[in-house]
C-alpha cells in the first residue's frame, strides 16, 4: 500500500511512500534496542553535546523544515517557522536543566534513607499525531534521549515528508 502526502492547499500529491514492512520495523526496533545499551552509558555531557548539535542543525534547516510543513499540512509558513524555533528552544532548555531534572532526590520517610533516582528505562515508543510534526516529537524525544533512553517513532501517515526530514536526528 502507498501512503500519500497531499498538499491541503491545492489537493496535489506531494509524495507517495510505501508502507513500512514488518521486517523493516523489526530491524529498526532491534537496532534501537542495541543502541540503548551503549547510549545509557554515554555521559550526560555527551548527550547534551548531541542535542546542542541537533538544535544547531534545526536552526540551519529551519526554512527547509518550515517549507515542508507548510506544503504537507497547510500550516502557514510563519507558524511552521515558529514550530521549528520552539523545538530549538526546547533543546536548549533541556540541555541547560537536564542535570537538575535527573538529580536524585532525597525524600522524607520512616526508613533510614529514601530517595528517587532517575535511570534510563530503555526503548521508548512514541506514537504521534499529525498537527505538530516536529514539536510533538521533540517534546517527547529530547528529555527521553537526554535521560539515556532511545526512541522509536510511529508518526501519522499524512506527514511522512516531515518525518523524512527528521531522520537527521538519529544521525546526530
């Protein structure tokens, strides 16, 4: 089956994509699971460095990403740019505060010592809607990967072109 991205402004097909096959999905999940074992051991500073690089790439590609969102989903270009900029701000915010968010916290109990500790969980599955194709992903992915997790994304089928542009995230 082919999935189609259709420009809502003029009804034209922007692009057609083959539906993912089970073998491809299985390979992706195994790859992400394998990556988790090393990513969870990566220092927080190195994770921060990767996310800062991602924010920089978003800034460089802002116009291209905004144009893609506008064509594929009919979002006004200024709103598309704002979505990219919001993702850049989110990256910077979490880079600045992640150490504080992940710091173990003592809690008062009747025990000798009680605390909350934040540890990587593993592979996070995110199933995302179409309306904010970058923001919805980033608000979930950035804190998750900074915490040492890896992520598999299942995005809405009508924003596949936006999804293809996000593949550079996995290479950062």
